[in-house]
C-alpha cells in the first residue's frame, strides 16, 4: 500500500465536500426521491457512484488524456446526457400522481432506468472529470497506486458519496410522505420534474 493515512483522510474530506455540494448528482437524487421515494433513488445513487469509480480508473490508468482528447466528442456526450435528464424531468412532471404507498417499487426496468440516469449524471458532469483527472493527483501518486490502493479509494468513494446522497434521498423521501392527496402529489411531481430538468440544463450548458 503506497498511500498514507493523511492522504486518505484528505481525499475523504475532499470527497465529502464534493458529494455534499449542490450539483447535478444531488439534484437528480433528490428529484427521484421526491417523485418516487427512497428505494428508487438508491438506483440513481448506484449509477452516480459507478460513474465516479469509472473516472477514478480513467485517472489511475492515464486515460485522463483520452477524456481530454475527446474534445468536441465529449461536448456531444455532455449534451446528450443533459437532454436525457431533461426528458426524465418532463416524464416526472407529466406522470400520473399516485398516493405514497408502503410497498417498495420493485419494477426492475424502472430501477434500470434510474441507474442509467445516475450514471449519465456523473459521466457528463465536467466537475467530476476535473476532480478525478486534475485534483486527485494532489492526494495520491497515481503512477504508484496498487490494486489494493485503488480498491481502498473506490471504497472511500462508495461510502462517502453513497452515504451523502443516500442522506439527501432519505430526507427528500420523508418530505414526500407528507403529501397524502393527489393534487399535492401532482405539485410535488412537477417540482421534482423541474429539478431533474434543471440538472439536465446545468450539465448541457456547463463548460
């Protein structure tokens, strides 16, 4: 293991700040929790965490150069990601209001869409690219990281990022349970859809 306890603690603190700061990942998580509840939001969080681990591997294996070399191609990826989130926002806005139920959403297809949405949020977010390809080397010498080191960093990402977003999702899902009539749920869906669409616009126009 080539990392020090200080580098691990510093990275964990930086990861906590990145995860907690309002951005497309937080907005997408909160929007899904408001619209569908806590469990569907966990699928979004899973996609977001996977996207972060992918960029960690990009940075560790020198693929940051690939990300930079994409140039205009990445602009297209970012634009498509933004449009996808906007489309999801419109769907949430227009979905039929349903009273909150104690039964969890077991629709595998729906969970797959939520996971894909979370993955898109991360892969098309320039802030995440900057963090892993530019900021991460200030904590670790990427050229000396072993597979054990990478596993530890990936575990930190999963625990810190996943924990922070799960907290956001839990609080949003608790707020959702206060709405017990269809008119209120419709308004909540529109608010959540607006947040999701706004996250898509933020990704599409952010440089």
